[in-house]
C-alpha cells in the first residue's frame, strides 16, 4: 500500500470453506495490525483499488451483502474489533 509501519501480532485462526466450484480453502491465518496516518500510495501493479471505510459501515455492508466478503474476512472482522476494544 506504499507505506511501512510497525506491526503487532493480533491473533490467529483456522478456517475451512468449500465453494460451489469445488475448490476448498483450509488455512491457518495470522492477523497483524498496525497504525498509519500518512498518505497511502499503492503500487498499481499490485492493487486495483482501495477505500477507507469505518467499522460501522463495514458491519452494515456485510449484513446487507454478505456475498461481497470472503469467508476468512467474516471470521476475522469480529476478532479485529475485539482486539481494538482491548487497547
């Protein structure tokens, strides 16, 4: 995303998702968090688009259109929220 910042390990989780096309994801995911308050300048060869969105708006979007989100994101989001509540 065109910036560097210190990261902290937040949590890990394992998930398994089967898709209509016959593919299966079975992953052990590590989630790291960091804070950046400068400009975001992603490499256009690596990032098609991005947006800043509040947690409230993400929750609303996910409730209205859950198909827009990956299985791992649906698991990770509540854990990310819990992580920041503990800070």
